[in-house]
C-alpha cells in the first residue's frame, strides 16, 4: 500500500490493509465496524455503536489504557485530535504503534477524512458514506432558525464555533447562536442561553440531558431533546442525522399559530 498522511500530515505506512484495529473514537468505531467487520479488536468504553460490538474495551477517550491498547497488538490505532490527547498518541507511537489521527471540525472535513481512512484500511466506499456525500455535499442553505446547543450543565457549556456540530447544523439552515463565542465549547451562564435562540437543542451526550433533566431550566426558550449521536458523531449516523435535522428545520420554518 502507498504511504498516506493522516489529517495532521503525519505519514502512515502500512504494508497491507490492517487486520487488527483499535479505535479510540466512538464515531470512527461505528464506521470501521461497518466498513471492515472483523478487523476491529479494541474500542473505548464510550463506543456504543454498533450495539452488538464485541471487542476489548480500553477505557475512555481521554484516559485510554495504553498498555491494553498495545497488548492487542494492533496494526493500526485510530485517534482524533479533539477526542484524544496528544500525549497518548505520542506514547503509543513511541511504543511502536502505528497511529492515524483525524481532525474533523466541519461536514466537508468529516466526509473527506472518512473517505481517506476507509481507503487506508481497505474499507472501500460503503453505502452510508456514498449516501452521506450525496445528502451533505451541497452548500448550506439560507438560515431558517437560531439554535443553542448546551453540552453540559452546572456549569453550563455550549457548542461554539469551529466545531463539527455547528457546521452540521448550518448545513440544514440552523444557525448556532454561540458560533462566535470564544472557545469551541465555551462556558456560558444559563441566563445568556435562555432567550437567545428559537430553540435550545438538548443532546443526551456528553451530558445526559433528557425530558426531566434540562428543559425545566429554560423559562423563555422552547427546548428539544435530541439524540446526541445525530448531532455530534460522523459516520453511519450522518444519514439519519440529515433526516432528523431537515425535519427539525422544516418545523422551525413553519409559522407559529
């Protein structure tokens, strides 16, 4: 196989498609499990899709058990610039592991990064990737509504700019009101969130917002509990995410009675 460079420009050479892969990124775990079934031998505790994934767990994205990762003798470890620590990537490489690092802050980056990763591992172009490219490959439409997306409470944190989630929303006409705030996931007082948007989207991860935990905090803004995977993950989830977000955008566009 030719030498390819990962998303950060680091050359990654593999003599043949990897037969043993450890993924430290939930989104990519789902993509790899679908595209190269049988090659995935390790994943984090947060890798919840597919639901029947039966691999060795290597703790979390921020605190992976490096000894366990190396003990699986992977041909390739897959990581992400945001999800995983540079220190862990460096230690894995120093120990002799081949690591491919992704860097995804937008929908086009996600599609390009997935395409190159699946080429590296011999996964081809699965149907969900082709459909995702068709659905998400068009320019963002005119804005139809303003949204805020908390990801934590006490203290409250929201999705900011230069994030995959913010760009994903923009691609269906939903404007992230905190896209211009300092930081990618800024701390924001609840009073600033409530009343600043047409709707507050409350995902069930990383904080587990739900009908009884989150909506009660907002007195002035309607809320919507959403599947966090559909607004934060890239991979097979991009297909149902498009349907869900387009439906939400259409609902928010309709005049209120």
